[in-house]
């Protein structure tokens, strides 16, 4: 059931990198919601284009919605979007299966699926499936907007270069960035891009972090203990390939603080209870507080690198020196930004449908 | 449905801090499993006693198993354990409800439950419910042991003091620590304890991190994309109060590395595929690789501190200066160690029942 | 996960006939609901006493609510009710396990649980667990009442004796029966009771059917296709031991009709759309129509009969002539009436919490 | 979440009658299973063609599998099948929406989806979606066959004409019928077909029942109480439009019997425990006994009839005399036979993947 998510809003993602198509079924959005397909495409394009900060631009993924809409309006039936995989040339992939790529899912997938896993282009482990995720997320974003809730993310770091211009109290939809390399600090942005260019030239790759906020979420959304906002958000975000960590509010930094440093004081702003700081990230006890929901996600460096690596040859149970060819994103962080937004939007929408 | 977890192994936790009882229903463990209640109690005691590294020792929580066992052996029916709450004196809690404690769930719970939430002792948000979690985890540990899988955790840091003696490749069940303040580096341990003593004397509290490994897990356990090991593990671990972040393998540190630094080389150790390093933490693509599964959890400082804090008075919509009385753990990290082990054991057991 | 039910309202039933306790955890009822424990007990008593239409009366089952209420009001935490099993004398049950009783679950349970199943008193297959179901159902009934929805059932038949005084259009909460042998037609009632007396004297048992209505349910509750009202209702009702069939509206009788005989004409009663007849049973396409929801349940005769029966001896793989001793209900239909009401209330409440 | 089914085997059905496509995502079948697409198509054709026992034959529905297979073998990723809806002419359907058809889902769907429901061709309530169900069922049948389990159904009655040549003890895969009007008794078959012809000429329709067996299922599959075989089977079968009742073994007939008449005696057939009769239908306590699993399903008469019917006009809140035009199956029972087989195969497969 690994491809199905959610309770009242169910997301079923399907496809493999080189299957005929990938896609998603979104079940549970309310009927009567007008879907803006252009806005959806704009969101999709952020994922498609960001790979190398606007170089080697690919054609955008264009989802074809085959069910769930009547004249552009949801009818209550599940919405299904298809993205056909064209121009797929798989070639001979048996050699590939015999030499699992380090830090990819090749080897555990081989064991899990008794060698029958689809290795072509990474199969169902491919980052390509995040296109389906973004369709679902894009639809949920449009639903959330009708409730006054918006989700926005930025690149918080590439390697050790950080975007420090971020205020978890003041963040709001007016200052969300929507370009393909969203960084608030222009100097940091330039340094990040230079860094990516450098690792690419070395045949290497690099990781980074993404910071995401949901604003407009009222207090009182979520559940205590074992099915709260953090539980659901983390569960969905870890569905994005290459994510190795998720933290809320101060996150791991809170572990170094004292209570008096970490607690956020409450006050009244008119009739609204707010906190003066937002170290809790808008969630306490699994339930929203009304402050911006803020989380950060760790993205590991792309495992596919040109440099030669040590691996094994499964058929002979021996060692093997692997060189991975082809073009790979030297850094998937920019393209993962809308994916994080999508996962967050999906998780929150499940509470509100 | 916030109190129910799992697919094939279902954990239902119930109770509030000052309810007559707390407890748990564990459904799905195989029939015919002999439960060692003494071993279970030993595990429970680690949670109960660790509060202040062996000072102010409380009586251990003794679960009473009321269903699911016949002469100490599972019969296939759900196992239910009760822990009665004795000596509970709630007093007048209306005043408490009017002044939400910073960084506690009081305020969002008040909104979520329309003011009807049980505020006494923190209600269902209380850390006390982790006793129920540990019963479930203790049972799952015994099940996993029959499969050769064991789970062990240690305190990785308190504040900025770290236990650096940890090797994610070599970790194994022989070197798991099971005392109430499990730290490998004796100097670090002493410094951590001194730090906790210091913050307690200041009426403050402090956070920390816990590192946990599951060993003996074969390769091929898990699922791709959206219901993989990370998804499920994170979802369960965030059920522990005060957790603000979860990371696997190198986690957030991976975000600062290049691919050539972060990828783990494969090699054959006899017939077994292993990795020379373990930056991936035993999981790739949501599926186990056969290497130790390693994760870290960020625990925020206890929100209840003696120092005066700014909060609001809900009834008058005004400000309020709050002083929290009573004894509180200055650091819940030691007591959270078996809770993390429990959550990990539960998540893994769900795949194997 | 056989003991957990539901999506937004989760019911976890636990216990075996001779375990220390049975009980239920109800998670998802809204906070702020005042529970009338006396009304709950009255409902429970209908199940407890009806066994032989007021003879051999047993003490009522008294649930002890150990969590989820604060001063009689739901607080949002799961409600847990315990019923202690007192005076349980199991004796030597190994002989029992070796000779599976016909039409009981003994044999398939033996296979399913590798011989470790709890055979004492029927274990978790015992009708006793319906006491826990009735606690959950009784709580849901009180919740539904706040929405104007009530559930009532009657004995529709015992053997081939039928209660014909039932109108699925006019049924309403004013004419629900709540005694322990609820039959509208007094002559049929007397005949049914005489029939039960007769089979009891023969050391035999007899089956029957129960008809249940939910009234006050507005149109538009439910879902199309695979998670609709019938799906959920049937799934929950088959959780009651001895149920062998469920039908809605005309049910199996509809299979003998033509469309012109079976279709219900629509008309306006003031502003409300109604149907002149109610052969559809208040559900079309998985969604309520606003007419009374009507269903019928087939209850098989109690399998435990005094008459000698042919079975096997598992240890020797040979035949065995079995005589079942002890007192058994000659007809469980009367006691199953509140159980059906409970299952229906639980299924409907899940949509409305 | 009405379009998603299952725990370890998840079935997501999507589409509406006049959407661009309908289809299904099947997640959880084991990797390495070779799919025989021709056999799948043969199964699909039984649903497509049976409408009027071989008259007015339509082209078969040809599913296009777009994911989950590599060279005809499952790879562990979800299998997605699409059936494009060609030649769909919806015309003006607003008039249709204003006059809900009796016994169709039009009216409750209108309320449920605030008037935004897709009324064209019945939308997601259309029997057309059972084509997607049959794809999933056809795949599950192939999986079950590798376990020695087969599922077969026949028409048990049309109106009051019954196929009496059926033995629930002796039923086995050798005597399953696979033609488009599967009836064992040739006389009954002829009478049924004559009856359907007659009602069609009268502009009317007629209902019937389907009897289905699963053979080869070993003892011990299922779960007690609330998630057993009956619960899951019933839940899935009620997903087929027009089903109004489900019964197992003797079903409603058991309600008229005594225990001594209804209990099935156990005996040893070699090393295998069997029952001499099969009134229990192969399930006791939610768990299989090893005898053929036998159930019956009530199918109501097709609601669409040519005869004028009374309904309402929603826009004016007044009465309306409705005549339904177009060709409709006078009896959907034959086409529902493979649908029941599909639902049963899906429900059983979920336990065995």
C-alpha cells in the first residue's frame, strides 16, 4: 500500500520512470471546486525547470486530467491526472541491475522485489514520480487557498551556504518566493549557484535544506499524540526521495537550548492569541497554534555522480568499479522545493476536506 | 483516530494523566509468543526511573495485562495493558486552563476541543502516556527478538554536550546500553549530568538528542515512496511528546556534503552485501539495506520551568505572568530513550507480523 | 487489526470470554459531549437480559469508564470502558480444544492461531465481546441523538414466525421498541417465545432475523462505490458473531421484482424530497436519501446445542461424538438486537464526527 | 476515500461514465508475477458482453496497463490500467440533473456533492466503473491461482426462477461456468432468458441473485470479530452498484433453522478436516474453514426503465413525470457475475499478498 496516502483525502501515486505513464488519483477534495489548470501548470513548471537553476531546461510536464472534473469543476469523483512518459529509451538494463548504485535504492529494491524491480531510470524510486506528487499538491494548494491557507518554501541552504533572511514569525504569503531558485538573500543565492556549478564540474553533487511554511492555518487543527500534524507531515515529506531529515520550528536546534530560551511567550494581538517568537513552528502537541507552521527538510546530495565508485556485482558476488554516465542534476534541492510544498499542502488538506 | 497506529500491528493508546487509568491495546502480534513479563517490567522501569538520573526515584509503572494472554502466551486476541493512576489529586484546574503554559499543548488543545480538553496534569498530552507506548514497545521488542532484531538507543547529546563514541557501522546488540542514563563516553556523561543539575538549580530545563539503532534487520524490509521505513518510523516517533525533529543516517549533516562524501560504497562480506560506511542509516528508498538502521531524534527542553513566563488569560483576553510550580523533570531526554526504542520497535514490528 | 474499526471514529474492542476483562476504546467522539451513564447502562441491560426473554436473568454488565471523560463530559481523549470478568472458572480446557464444536469458530481459530487460541468460553469469538460493542454503540447513540438521529431495531422473525407489523416509511423514533423482546405484533411475539421454549426443551436452538432502522439521518451522508453506507454498515454488522446475512431495503426480495415494482417514486413533502415507498431502504449509491435507513440481519441458530453432534478429535485425527454441556441461550436473537443497533450507530457516527 | 479499498492490497478505482477515462490502480501484488493479458481480457469480456445474454454485443473493454509491469511481469510498483471512454456524447445534462431518476443515486448524489456531481451517464455511480473493478479482480484472480485458489460464480436466480443445481460441498474449479449467462440448470437458464426478454418488451427490468464460491482456500485465513472474511467480502461486494444484500452459507435461510439443522458436522477426509454439509459457507468466526467459501448476492432490478415514473423537479420543487429513454440492460445480473467474482478475488487476495 506504499503508493496510497491519507485518510479523508487519499492520494494514490503510480508509475515508474520508464513506464508508459505516471500519474496520481486524488480522492476526497470537495465537489464544486473550480480547478485553475493554468495555475496548476505554473506550479508543475517550478518542479520541472529548477534542476540546474534554469540551465538545460526541459519541457514542462503537462498532466492530463482524465477524471473528476466536469467543465473544470470537481464533481466529487476522484481526480486522476496522467503524465505520459514519452521518448523513453530503456536500452539494456540488466547490466544496470547487476551493479547497484551506491546511495540509490537499487540494492534494497532488488532484495525487496526478488529481482523483479523496475531498474529502468530508477523505476518507482525515481524522482520523476514527484511530478505526480506535485499534481496532487497543486490541487490541494488550490483547495487550501479557498480556506485562506497558503504554503511556500525556500532553499534554506546548499552545502554550508545558508539563506539567513527568514523570519518564522513574519513569514506570510505576500513574501513567498515562487521562482525556480527561491532564496531570500541574494548573496547567498549567488554563492549557492556557484557552489552547484563547481560540484557539477567536478562530477560530483551536493545536498541542501528546504524551509517551508504554511500560513493562514487557524489554531486547533491536528490531533494529539499519534496522528498529529508532525506525524502526518513527516510521514508525507519522507515520501520525497532523498529526504533524510525533517524538523519543526527550532527542530534540532531546540535540543541545544534551555526551556527559557526555547519557550515562546503568548500574547494577545487584538482578539488573537499569538506567540512573540515562533520556535515551536506553529505546532504544539500535534495541533496548530495559529502561528506560521514552519518546518525544514534535509535533502541529501544526488547519489548519481560521475566519479567512479565502489560497488558490487550481484551475479558474481564480487566487487565492481562503477562509473555512472548520463546527465544528472548536481543538486536536486531547487526541484524539491515545490515537492515539499506539495507534501505539506496534501497533509494539511486531509484535515480540512 | 489520533490514538490508533499501524496497519497489521495496531497500537491503541488511551488515557490521560489524571484519568483513572492509562493503557494500550496491541493487536496483531502472532499467537503463540511467550511474553516475559519481567523483561517487560525491566524495560518499563527504564522509562520510569530515568527522570533525573536516579534521583527522586518514583515507583515503577506496573502494567496489568487484562487480555490477550493465556498462561503467559499470546492467543491471537489483542493484548491490553492497564496502568491505574493512583494518588491523583487534581485540585482546581480551572485556573490552569485559563493560563496556557508556553510551549505546552494547553492552548491549541483548548481550541481543538472547544475548551473541554482535560487539562489536569497535561491530559492526553502528558508524557505519562509514553508509559503505555513503552508497554507496546516492550511487547514488540520481544517479538522482534524472535526474529533476531534488537533496538537500542543512547543519549547523543544534552544541550551542546555530545556522546561522540558511536559507530553506526559497528553498533550491535552486544554494545547496547540499558542503564537509565545511557551514554558511551563517560566524560560526556558526567558533563551532561552536571549540566542538568545546573539548569535544574536555575529553575530551567534543557533539551537533547537521542540516537537509536535497530540491528539484525535484514535487507528488503519496507516499501518505496510513501509508506517506507522512514515514513512510518517518523510518524510513530513524532507521537512522543517533545520530539521536534527526526533524521536518518547522516540526516541534516548529509545536506552539507557532496555525493562523493555521502555515498556509501558497497562490498561483499562473505555472501552478504554491506556498505563500508553507514551514512544512509540502513535505509534507501524506504527499504532496509541490511546495515544498522540508525536515526536521531531531537527532544526539546521541558516546557515546564520555574522561571516566570509571559502568557495570556483566556477569559479576560489579557496578559498574564505565569509561574509554574511543582517538580518537573529538568530534562526528559533520559526517560525518552526507551520511548524512542519503543516507537522504533513498534514501527518495524508492523512489517514483520 | 481485526479488533479496530473505523476511520474518523475508531472502535478498538479487546478481551476474551475468560480474560480478566473485556472492553473498548472509542476514539473520535467530539469533545464537550455529556455522557449519560445511566442511559448507557439501560442500553447495556437490553443486551444482558434478553437471553431467554427475561428468564435466568443475569446481573447487568457494568462498564467502568477509565478514560476520556472529565466530570461526565468527553474531553477529546479516547473513551475507554472496562468490564471485568468476575467469577470466571475455566477449568481444564485442553479437552475442549481437541474437539472443535460444529458451527463454532473453534476449528478455524485453532488453525489461524496455531493452536494457541484461547478456547475458554469461546475466547475472543465469544458473544460476550458484544458487551464491549454495545458500550461503543451506546456512546455513539448519545452522540447521534444530538444530531437528531436515532436507531431502533426489532425482532423481525424467529424461525419462520414473522413480525409483520413494520412500515419502513413510517418508522420513527416514537415507535421504537426498547424492551428485551421487541416485537410489534403481540401474537407473533407470543408464538416466537413459545417456539424458543420448545427448542430449548429439545436441547436445540433457533435462529432469526433483526430489522433495524436509523431515522433522522439527512440526505447526502455516505460515499459512492466502495466506501458507502452499505459497505461500512455491512462490514460492522458482520462483526457480530452469528450474523450470516445483511440486506438493505427490499434486499433479497428486490431480486425477485421488476424495476417498476421495486423503484420508489419521489415527491415533495413540503420542501423535503421523499419517496412514497421505501424499498431502497434509505440508501442509493451508498448515500442516504433522507428516508429511514432500513436493514435486516440474519442470525443463525446458536451453535451450542445439547444434542449429540459429530466432530473430530484433532490430536488423534479421528471422529468424536460431542455433547455440549452447560446452559446456552437457545436463541441469541433478542440479545443481538441492541448489538445491531450498536453496530449501526457506530457506522453512522463515523461519518458525522 | 470512497474509491480506495484494502489494507495490504490497495485498489483505487477512478473515473466517471463520461469522463475521458476510467481505470484502476492495484498496489500490493507481489513482484515477479507474470500477468497473462489475454486471460485478463477474456475475463473482462464476460462483463462486457453479458448484458442481454449475447444480444446487442458491444466491443470489449480493453484496458491499457500503463504502469507496474516490466515485460509482462509485476515489478512491485502499482499496476495501473486505463480504459479510455471513447464516443461519449453527453449532450445537455442539466435537464437530467433536475429530475432525479427513481432508485438511481441521482438525488442523494446531488445533495452529497452540492449539485456538482457528474450526472452524465450516471457519473461515478455508473455500472461502467465495474470494468475497472474487473481489471483489479482479474489481476487478483491470476495471483490467487498461483496459490491454488479459484473463484467462480453463477446466476442463482432471475426473478423467482432459480438455478437449483448447485452443491456447496462439491463445488470446485472443474465445474465453474465461464460463459456469459452461467446457469447450471439448462431449463432454468432458458426460463430466465425468456423472462428477461419479456420484461424488456414491457419496458421493464428484473433483478436476480448471484452465487459465488472460492475454492482452494486453506483453513485459517481471516480474522475474528471485526475484520474477518465476511466483513471484508461484504464491504467490497457492496461496492458493486445495485447490490442490496449479501449472505454467506445458508445465510437468511439459516435464520429459519434450528441448530441441529444448521450445524455442519466435522469429519476427517484423510488428514484434512472437512464438514459433511456446508451450511456455514466455508467461514466461521471470520476465518476460513477449508470448505468452499460460498456467498450469495442480491441484485436489484435495473432502475432505468422505459415506463413512466413519478419523480420531482428540483428547481421548481414540484412533481414531474419521467420517461427514461435510451437502451438499458433489462437485467444486469449476468454482467454482475464477473463483478462479484472480482470483488471476492480482491478481498481474499488482500490476506495473501
